[in-house]
C-alpha cells in the first residue's frame, strides 16, 4: 500500500524528535532565556510533537487495518496498560496541574516514543536506515562536543543561558574544582557518561558483527574518531556508574560474539589483568584521582555531604517510601516534576523512582515492559543493532540502581527509539538461526 502524506508527516515528526533530542538541552535553555514567557512550551516541544504523531499513528494504523497485529504484541499492550495506570494514579493522588503534566511527560515520553517508532518501522521499514543514520550524526555531536569542552572554558555554556536557574554549565566531583565534569549537550555529566557507554556498545557490536567496513578509510576514521570521543566523554563525565556500565556493555558485546572462540589462555590473562587492576586501585586509594573520582572520599573536596552519603540517604528514603506507599505517591511526586508540587522528593534509583510515582503495580509493569524488550533484542542478537542495544540496556539497568537514568530526555528517547527500531525489524532473525 502506498504511503500517504499523513504517514510521511508522521515519519518526519519522529525523525525530527530523534535528531533534535541531542540538542534539546542547549536549545531549550537558549530559547527559554530569549523567550521566558514561553520557556515551558519550548521545553515541551518533543512531547507536543509526540502527541501529534500519536494522533497520526492512530489514523495510519486504522487505515491499514493493523490494530489486530499491533495489539497482538505484548510490549504494546503493556505500554497501553502502563499509560492507563499513570492516568488513574494521577487522578487518585493529584499533585497539581504543573507537577502532574511534568510527571506524565517524564514517565511516559520514552515508552510512547518506543511505540511510535515501532509503528513507523512496521509501516515503513525503509525508515530504519534513516533513523540509524540520524543516530550516528547525533552521536558525533554529543561526544564530539564533550571532547571539545576539554579544550574550552568550563563555563562556555553560560553564554547561552546555562546557570543556577536553568542547567549548570558544568559540575565538579564533590565540589572539587580540580575535577571538572562536562555536560556536552545533555543535562548533566551522568547522562553524558551513560550515553557514551551506549555509543561504545553499539560500535563494539557493529565491529564484532562485521558491519563496520574498516577497509574503507572514511568509515575506519569515522569509527575511530567516534570511539575516541566516546571514551573521552566517558572520562570527562567522571561518572562511576557509567564507567562501570560501559565496561559491562562492551564485555557483553564481546562475550556474545567471540566468547566461545576465546582460548583458556586469553581467559586466564584477562583474569590476571583484572586482578592487577583491582590491586593497583587498592594500592593507589590515597592518590588524588582514586580518592576523589573513584572513592569520593577526599575530605578537602569542598562538599559538606559526599555523593556516597547522598546516594545512601536517597536509597534509604526511597525504600522506606516504597514500602509504605504500595499505590505510589502520585504522578509528579518525584524528581524534577516534584519541584512544582507541595514537596520536592529526589530519589536516585530509577526503580524506586517509578514505584514512588505509580506504586508496586507500576514498577512491575515497567520491569515487564523492559524485560520483554531485552528478551526480543537477545533473540535478534545476530543483528548488530539488537546486540548493541541489548548490551547497553543491561548497562543502563545497572546505572538505574544509582540514578533515574530514564528520566533524562536524550538518553531515554535515544535508547528506547533504537530499541523500537531493532525490535520492529527483528522478525527476520529467526530464533532457530540465533547463535
């Protein structure tokens, strides 16, 4: 069936979101400063576009009579139930218009984007390649600018409106000016580190699956530059959770593809290197880098409360609230959305974040959705994109134990968008041919 103009507009909207999300933070801050009366509208550009795309998607699916096929997918059904639960909980525990709207946007935008992209690739498979190409360009922008920030003034972003009332132009490790953490075009160094790990995982998967034509000098140089900039961005983020996750992400990609081919000598050598690294870190625990960046235990760092203590306090508070509120506290009661509510609650654990918003049932649904996606990606792991997204999904799941990783606009929309592309196009990778 020929694509209609409406379907092409639908596709264009999703492409704009996928491409524009990498510049969301600087654009929303910059234009928000220029037009303060419309700052909330400017920040919501992607949610507004998703709402328009949702209407168009419903029309397109109805026209093509795909509802039976679409609703037969477990993930799509679960997303619909998850969204409905948010509406119910939002009504039961109303947090006010601003907080509720912000909470719905933060909690649902990435699962909605997954559904929209899933429909797009099922309707028009040719857009898979275009989306991936846009993703590659976005990666160069984010990790490339992060690398440039090493050579630029730390507060370079303050010239477009970054500051105490918007987004800090940079952070430091426990307020120690000797260790500056860059943001790139994201909202903070932790999301930057997570994003860099995603890029490294995708590069590893593409290389190991033979999808990087390294004999082509342009591709080889491009892949090398992207890998180097990603490592630099990961380093400059000084994110411990992202660093650990990046190692796990790349390891999963390696072990899944060539793990069985590695000799016993390689495994022994790897174990020796790992033990040597751990021993070296223990011996160097009093050096400035290890004590500041890895352990966050420098008493002269300048922060009254270390990030270690803050993580522990947040975890304790999150667990206590989750156990005492099985139905949740309401949509918009957590994170940045709660700034618009009666009290501000910051929970640095994504699972407790979800439970605080929509209770135990909401957490169970979220985990079910996420596990179903990982399962489909694993089944399709012969595809480099599925393998890379699967590996990074495991890494992000671990990061979520220490921070609400999916609350960041760019990280969540990019990962869930890539997951939708891989899942929707994955039927050609039959379970019987998977190794």
